[in-house]
């Protein structure tokens, strides 16, 4: 047999296949990377008909006999989502069913209590983009402020927005420690994560020990959001007077702003769920 005949025989080897498995389906090739969607049922049938894929009963899995240029976009999207969730630093604020287990706080598993209705509705509206960019949730400890912040963060994360949660005393301690240890390269990333996230969640504002350094750092973070109209949610136990004394009037005037349309405040007056 001549080389030309052998080549033609190679090219014609699948001519007898039924029409439905002779060619890849139109939607079997990824538009993003131009590679094959191996999980597509139509693609699966074509590969099996051509002997490129078979089920190994002993190993109980599919085996590819020929390398296939498979689309990896789904895996990359999953990896990106996992990376974004890790970077978001969101807490697990709800006790799970088993001892020592904790689960994500969502709007669906938020415990309805008298005095939390306004904050709950505000968070729903915030997700729907029907509120100002800055939401301040005030109230005593144990009312569910962290849970609601986490819930909003997880919703926007699911929409593809970058999110960063920080408990304020912990954030400041980390920045201060970096300065003390003469590691300025660690300082910039901590602030950068706050500055670059599309949504910043600052929890427990006012729980930190006040100082000029604390006031300046917090003002730097909050004023950037206030000035640019970027997304920020703050939880605090402080009144205007208390915040003015502890953190300075520059921060208080921004977070208690009633006139610019940049800030919305809600107060939670429900019972402490930790002691209920």
C-alpha cells in the first residue's frame, strides 16, 4: 500500500460512523479557549464512537486513549472563585449542627428577631443596589451585625465582586505589628487589600484602643471610600458623640453623614442572640 493510500485510509476511518457522532456538536467547543467541552454529552458520544474514550470497569472510570484538548475554563473559574473567597476573609458567624462546627452566615439563615427588621431590609436593598454606597449598622453586641455583614459579602462575592472583611482591631494590630517588626512590605498589602476590594466590610469599629495613629489609619481607609463613593459597610456600637471622642470628628462626620446621599444608617435594637 502506498503512503498516499494509507493516509487516505486513515482519513476515511470514521466515514461509516452515524451522522450524530461523526462531528462535534456546535456547542461542544468552548468559545473562550476554543478547546473541547469534554463534559458535554454530545462530545462524550463522539469521543466514545471514535475509540478515544472508554469506560474501564476495573478502574471504575473513563480512560482517554488519545490526548484531548479539553476546555479548562470551568476549573479555572472554580479556582478563581475559591481564590476570591479566600481573599475575602469572611467569617463563619453561624453555629453548625455539630459541636465545634460553624457555617457561613447568609440572609437565609439569619434569625428573625424583633428590632432587626430594618437592618435586614437595608442589607437586602444594599445587595440590590438600592441604597447609598456606605451602610453603617449600629447596635449593641450580639444583635447579629457581623452575620448581616457576612451575608452581604457572600452575596456580592457570588456576583463576582471582590470583597474584604476585616475586624478593625485585628486589622490595626496587624498593621502596627508590621511596623514594629520593621516589615513595611507587610504593611502595604494589608492596606492594599482594603483599598482594592470592591466591597470593604469593617466590623467592630470603635472596639480598638484610640490613638492618633489609629485615627489617622482609619480615616485614611474610610475617607477613600467616602470620597470615591465605593462600597463600604461598617458595624459599630458607637454613637456620634462616642465616635467623635474616640476616633475624631472627621470619621464621625462621614459615617453619620445625613445629607450627601453617600451614607445610610440602621440601628439594631434586638436582644443579644448569644444569651437568648
